[in-house]
C-alpha cells in the first residue's frame, strides 16, 4: 500500500477541510491541517456552515465543546457534504460522559451520512450500543474485542470506524487495518486525537477509499509522533517537534517505519 | 510541608478537572492540567455542565471571556460541585474592568460556595470591596496591604484567597502562606494566570486543605517558571520549556528551590 | 522613517488593545500583542464590549469565526471607539467565501468608521467591489493591480488599507507603502495574518498616522518572520522562534533589514 502517495496528493491538491469543532483544540486542528499541506477553514455560524461546506473538499465535525446550536449547524453542513458527496468525519469526543454528548452524536449519525467515525474504545462502544449487545460484546478492552466493536459500528452505520488505542483499528466492517505506530508522549499533550481527525479529513479529501485514507493518515501521524520523541525534553518541546516531523515526513521514513496490517 | 507529595498524588490519582473557562487560554488550561498528570475536561453547555461536574474531582471557573449564559452554566456546575463536596476555584479575570465582570463574579460568589478565589491585587481588591472599606484598607500595593485585602475577602467568603503578584499570598483568613518563587518571563506570555488556576484545581482535587493545596500548586508552578528561563531566548521557547519543566519537576528540585513562608 | 521608534513607544506606553476576534487564533492574537509590549484584552459579550473599548487604546475586529451576535457586539464596540477617537482595525477574514462574511464586513464598514482594513487580494477585491469596477480593475493578481484595488478601497472608505501578499501594500489612497520583507515559512502556520492585525492594532494605538503605523508594524513583523526561519526545522519550532525574534527585535536589525518603499 502506497501510504505516502496520499500525503503527496494532499500537498499537491491542497484540499479545503471545513471544521466545525471544539474551542479547546481549534487552533491545533487548523494548524495540523496546514502542516500536512491542506487548507483549514473553521466556520460554525449556522448562517454560513452549509455554504462553507459547499466550497470544501471534506468536513470534520468534533463535539468536544458542543452546544445544541452548534450541533444544528453541524447537521446543516453535514447534509450539504452528503449532497456534494464529500467525506464527513465525526470525532465523537466524550460520548458516554454526558447524555448531551451521546444524544447529539447519535442525532448527527441519524441525520447525516457520516463516512468516518473516530473515537476511543469507550466512545465507539457507546455508539455501537445496542448492536454490540446483540453480538454479545459485553466487556471491552482486548484488541479482539475492540475489533468486534469497531466492525459492529461500521456495519451498523455503513461507515469507516477508527478506534484509537494502543493499537489503532480502522475498519469498514469488512477490511480491518491495524496500525501499531505511535509513541506514549502523544498522550502527554492535549489535542492529539482532535488533530488526528483533521489529518484524516485531509487524507479522505483526496482518497475515495476512506478506510484506506484513514489508515494511511494514522500511519503518517503516528510516525511523526515517534520521530518527535527523540528530540523532546517534555510535552512543550514535543508538540513543536511533532509539527516539524509531520511537516517534513519523507517517503523513505514512512516506508521504513510503517507498522500496518490488513485483514480482509 | 511536603509540597511534592501533592503533585505525586495528582499524578497517581489523575483527577478529572472540569473547566468552564475563557476562549483565549482554554487550550493552555487543558494542556497544563495534563502536564501535572491530571485529566482536563472543558464543557460549557448548560445542558451538560452539571452532569460533567458530577464525574469530576474539581471545578475551575474562569470569567476571562464571560457571557451571561456561560455564567449561568458556571453556577449550575458550581451548585453540583457544592452538592458533591468537590472544590470550586474561581479565577476572577478582569473583575473591575467592566460592570459585567464585577457583577457576575459577585453573583457566582453569592450563589456558589467558592473554595478558592484567585486574582491579582486589583481583582481581589474589588471583590473584597465593602469589607475592605470597613477594615480601613484604602490604598493598595504594599505586601502588607495585600495580605489584609486577601484576609478580608477570605474571611468574608469563608474561602481561600490566592492573591498573585510579585509575592503570592495564599490565605484562608487565618493562616497566610507567602510564595516568592517565580520569574519575570512568566509575565511575558499570555495565560500564566489561567494555567495557575488549573494547576490549583488539580492540587485541590487531591488535598482537602485547600489553602495548602493552592500554596503548593503555586510553589511548583513558579519553580517551573524559574527553571524554564535558563533555556529560553524569548517568550516562544520559554512557554514550551515551561511545560517541559513542570512535567519533569522532581522532589529534590522543589525542596531545594521552594521559597514559602507561613504565618498563623 | 524611524520604524523602530513606534515599537519602542508601544513598549513604553503599553497600550491596551481590545480584540473581538475569532476562536481559532484568539490566543495567538493575545500573545503577539503581549510580545510587542502592549496589553491584550479579549471581550466579546455585548454587555461589556463597549465598556471594554472605553478603557482601551485601540480596537481590533476579526471576523474569522463570526456570528451575527458577535458582529453586533463588534459594531457596539466600534461605535465607542469612534466616539473616543481610537483606531479601529478590521481583519476581513474570509470575505467573499460566504455571503455572511461579505455582508457583515460591509455592515461593519457602514456602521463603524474603520481606520485600517486588512485583507488579502481576494478579500480587499470583494470589499472594493463596485468601486473597483468603476475604475476598470477587472482582473487581479499583479502588484500594480493590487495597488489599484487597495487605493480604491482606501479612497471609498477614507481609510488605510493593508493588502497582504508576496509584497504587502499599505495605502490611504494617496501615499503607498510597499513592504517586501517576510519569509515563506510565515505561510506554513495558521494565524500569521490575524497576529499581524494585532500588531497593527498595537502600533496604531501609539502612532496617529495610521498608514505609517501599519507599514511599520508590517516591517517589524515580517523581519521577525525572516529571522525565525534560520533556526527552525519546521512550522512547530518556527512559530516559537518567531515569537522570540519579535520580542527581541532591535533597532539595528530593523534598520539593516527593512525593505520598504514609499510612493506619494
């Protein structure tokens, strides 16, 4: 699988990635999008969200600091994205922590065709909900169980699911990619998850096989995370080095370091 | 006083610190919380603020970019925190600059039992208001006067007051800690005050003596500020080094550098 | 032209720069303001926006993540600034991308006397709109055409226009400054445009010739961008070095590196 060629395509075609995202990591989402060569735009007003999606090549929704009115704007933009046929990525931040988050994530999934759903084990588990029960997934945590959860949600939503964890699982319900790149320092800073969704948004804007796009985004993102660790003294310098490494990522390095497996 | 043991307890118990904060430094508040080993969550929607506090171990309120509806959400979360018995920290940003800020800070203090109030001389002076007058504190500025102001507000609110300045004063109206660690470069970047409130929130989540928790948070925070100065060429690199130093802070360094005095 | 003396005046008089800005780069706008020695305050609530402008020395409006209610607050603050006679800077982010942005930027220009309008070629082109047509500016892109566009808008609005690009054009419709400092890495990070508006806001707060103030702000800003490139491995370290370089900028370096031309 030629991972790097997708990154190259992002750099050459500079897709516009429309975000409706949270107020915590909004800068980092924009900056990481720029860092891989795409163009970010953040626009949440309901008066313009659909129109902005209309000029974009992908749409990233992140419910990290959601309000009901922002979600309304997300849905409007999401419908426009569906109409245009550009990918919609949902970062299901905090689903399960409050009723609002769980309800609103489900409302988005009901009203918008989401192409890529990203979350950790807990978030994906909640969204897989009823379906998971039916399939007998009662406890979580092992890699095998996480694969089942991710497949479950992917099939129910006819979508790609990205379940992040020690090993990242990317599946459309049939094909399963497992990525084991990454570094523990990535967890020491706030926003890596959100930034990953932005990079997935950039990759999916140029590669129609969204499952492949998401898997390749993860490999590149995680390799940058590995490289950054070598030069850092802590989370402050780590974050800046991470940006540098992702910006400078070369084909050779990706090929040499990639840890990705596919099951079909 | 074993300052470092509180930081260790933060790292081992990883308390969840719920923030309802401003849009300027929200990322840094989250990131510094992570940096000391706690877990940040930022959630301001009134539909979930109380529920989110329900799963948290402390609540940090910051009125830096307040609106009336955000303050309503803060009060709802604050009442939940009071009910649960977890600490509420109020960072009184800009009190005195506009009527809205002064009124809303006072409204929060009326409706919520705030355990730790943080502000600079001007902000604490305004909040101490009438009480200060009664006690004859008519001019401000000297360390002695600041101690009186802080004690005044602490007694009126039955709360811990953190008055930041060249020397930081922490008091519950009886005991007074004075911390003289810190570095002038801390003032060269935006957000140090807000980040301090987050670190106090993390410390108060694991130490029930809130006055002690706040004082120890200040010592650790300010020592990191001193250490960062040695390696920095300006505010850009200083900030990253500050994160690194706080993240890597060791018991030995804290013991060797701490400048804290107690009066009872 | 003594460029550095304006920066020195900012540092010595520490003007308060009130921002009503976007949620993406709000931290960087505040931090760069601090970096040149001014004091930032960000306050968008309609209940306090006018009062906050009342204690400020300049007002920076940025519509990057506008909503109708934020624009209402901007107009209220803008009127107060006009009443007080302090400069209003409008960063016309994304004008032309959606109807909301174009309409609201025009509404601000109708209701508030904006002293400095900043935008790229596309944004200034849209705002110059009808007037540009009258003057026969039908295609854009060359430096000569950009000068015409900028002059056109400046004359129509009786304002200073800053048109950023490979060469930056600053004009009040009569005098034209062209600044050719800067470095391509400035485009690799999000927020340079927004930060520039903040620095212009700080300079205009202390120099009544707003065209000159804006031109000098650009020279200083862009020279810092050049200096930062030497020490950076990518956009992460570049940004931190940029802050350092702007903070440490000396008179000698500005004099040696400035690339500014004036036509009258």
